[in-house]
């Protein structure tokens, strides 16, 4: 029997009713980039996976395009996560879509009881035109504010429904309400998929190839992804919100110090990923022992990984707040 994967990265997606969670899920499924995504929902009736993505259904599981799947976990989240980890092949990343009134921290506490589950981050969506009213509502306001406080990222969705001055006023208000989160304003269907899906842990026979562009100078390089487009294409709405950067990492880089710097509140970094071999850079076609750095929403983690070739670093940040020159290493 094949060994179980070391960890199964899991991202929690929350937000009040109507914030756009299902739109985001469908967008991520369409831009999986070859990853096997598992989507967990409490009840199939609460999620509307696009019909053309569904290939079949049996025993509480929807088979989706590209090797993805959707499971209903009911009251047994721990058992469902454990079952996913035993699948062969196991998913590359799990997305848990919460109901509109669920609190992310409560779900995370349950997730941590399941062996081998890595809580990679929590993304909470907010309806740009309605979040202030929701947060002040006498009946649901406490829940909405708590959801925001428990987020690693807050995605302000439906920005087209709000005038530019009102949106500029909303963002600092949300940042104060969710001081531990990175706040970004972008339509759910334009969010760079790598921000949520880029958690695969490298292992033997599964060398992590983070999307990146070799970049000998320190110019910003666009991620090659459906959301951002390749370098040199016309600027899209997502390009106006996000910036990305990639570079080689010199041997001996202190990943812990780098992770702390990237996770600092003033870094402007939404997501970062680095791979570095122990000792000198390995050959381009030979696996070597090394380390994987993951950064998201003010948190960072270094874990063992298998690395092929030179060390590399990939960053996504908010344009205007993110200065890649701060993180150029020689």
C-alpha cells in the first residue's frame, strides 16, 4: 500500500450568505491547473457546483472534472477528511465551504483533531455593497464580525456594486475590523487561483513545481495562471489589484527569517512559497532533501520537502503595498 501523504493542506472558505463563496469555488475548480481539488460542503443542497463540471455522483460524492471531487460531510468532518487522506490518489488541496453563519475557528478546531490535516488558511468573503449593514445588524452582526476576525484573508467581492470612493473608505474599515487578515478587493471570479490552491507539499515522485518565471533582474514577473495571464498580456482587473514576483534563492538562505519578514504586517505579501535544497543547489533532474516555506495571511511555516534544482521564491502581493525589491536575495 502506498504511504499516506505527509499532510493534506486544507483551506477554509467562509463568509456571510450571498458573499460569493460558491462563485469562488467554481472559479477555483475551473482553474485548478492540474491539481486534484476536494471540496467539502455540509450539504449538497447548499452548494451549486456548475453542472458542466460534474461528471458523476455516488455515495455522497460528486466526481468533478480533472480528478476533482465534492463530498458532503454532514456531521462527520473529521471522518471525511481522514477518508480523503486515504484516497489514492489523495487530493492536492481541500477546500471547505462553510455555511453563511458558520465560524471558521470552530471548524478549524475540529479539523485539527484529524491526523495529517494542515490548516493552510482561512479566506472569508465580504459583499462590498452589504458588509457594513451585515456587520451592524442586531441579529447577525456578531457572527459577521467574528467571521472577519477569524480570517487570514478577507476578499471584498462584488466591487462593481460600490463606487470607487466608497470602496476606498470600506477597505480600512475592514482592515480595522479584521486586524489579523490581509484585505483585498477583487471579484471572486478573478482571484489568482495560486493564492488559494498553491499548497501542494513536495514528496518523492511529486516534486513541487510552483508556477514561477526565472527572473535574473528584479522586475515583477506575472504568474502564468488563467486569472492573471502570462507576462506581456494587456493589464486585466486582477493585474490592477495583485502583483507577483519570482526569483532564485541562494543556497543557505535562512527560510525562518525570510518567512518572518514576508509574514510581517507591513510586507504587503498575501501569499509566498519557497523551496530550498539542503546544501548546494541540486541538479535540475535529481531530487534532493530540502525545505518548503509557506506564507499566508500573516502566518508562516517551514516543513521538509523534496527539491529539484535551484531554490526559488514566489510571491503574490497587493499592488501598491507590495515592494518586491525588499525581498531580493543575492
